[in-house]
């Protein structure tokens, strides 16, 4: 019998830097997604679920699914976007938009 996958929780990453919010959000997401994909190949269960940018407040939020906060910190560092704050035990309900 195989070993069970570690439980996955949601974490809220926050960046409060103008240099992050002044770049297109797609660029930031691409960097984070690329590192998360690499880490999944390496065996870490991690996924960026959603990102929100609020340029007028110079903040970006990202919700990650991962078995530990350390994995989220590692994704952000490896992407060259170290986070400012990380909240654990985040409840997230992300709905998909209906498309015609």
C-alpha cells in the first residue's frame, strides 16, 4: 500500500512592495507558477490557486495550497518574490466563472 499524501492547507501570501505591484500581474503569476510546477516535479504538493493585485494599495495577495507554510515560502523565494507576510489556516472558496 502506498503512503498517503500529506494534508494540504491554504495559505495567504502578501507582498507590499511597489516594484511588485507595478509589474503586470501575469508576469508575477508566471514566475510563481513556474516554480510551483518545478517543485511539484520535485515532489512538493504546491499550487498557486488565485492572485489579486491592488495597485492603489501597492499590494498583491496570493492563495496557495500546500502541505506546509515552508513550501510556500520556498516557492516565493525561488521565484525571486520573497513574501512580506504569510497567513496560515486560510479558508478559501474559489468559484469558476460560467462561460457561455
